[in-house]
C-alpha cells in the first residue's frame, strides 16, 4: 500500500490574512450597498411624482378633448376628481398620497414622508412640475418644455 502526501507547505484551511481580506471586501460591498439603497424612500417618492405627472398629463389631454376646452380652462374640480381616482386605482392613496387643486395648479402631497410636488397646466396642455418640497437629491428639470423631476 502506497501513501500519497500532499506536500510539506500545503494546508487545507484559510490563514488569518485571507480571512481578513475577505472580511474587508464584504465590508466594502456592504458600505456601497448602504449608500446605494439609503434613499429608497426618496426614490420611491420621485417615481410617484413622475407617475402622477404622466397621469395628470393624460387626464388633461383627454378632458380637454371631451369638454372641448383649452386644457388650462378645465374645471379644477373635474381634473382633481379624475386624478384622485387614478391615484386610488394605482394604490397610492393607501400610501399617504393626496392631491389638491386650485385653478390650473395641483399639489401632490406624500404625507408618509412630508414631501410635496406642485404641477401647473399650461394653456397648451403641458403638465409641468413647478415645485418640489423636501426632496434632498432631486430637483425640477427646466431644460425641456415639460418640466420634470431629475436626480441631482
């Protein structure tokens, strides 16, 4: 019977330096993950602002055609009711989202995070985002005709 040896310097486990390096790599990855996912609440709210703007744009366009009026002359109560209905269908009403309207300006308030976005309907029917409150990493992008939200 022949015995096979692995070699004198060969070991089957990890040494302390290898374990320390693995821990350092895992800690670095965890730090990046925390930085990346730290603003998920604000990202969610920014996505809700984009979605609300698209819904409001669609409602204004359809309402102007149906009522044969300029978009900025639509009754605020009718637009408000349509927006609230659309938001409720998307389930956002359960997340503390509410809309208020006055003339051609509408404010979406996200009460769970104390954030708000204000939209304005122009006479051409464009729904522009004209203001944001309590968004640290987002701002209003005014470089296009239809102002939207963008990450800083």
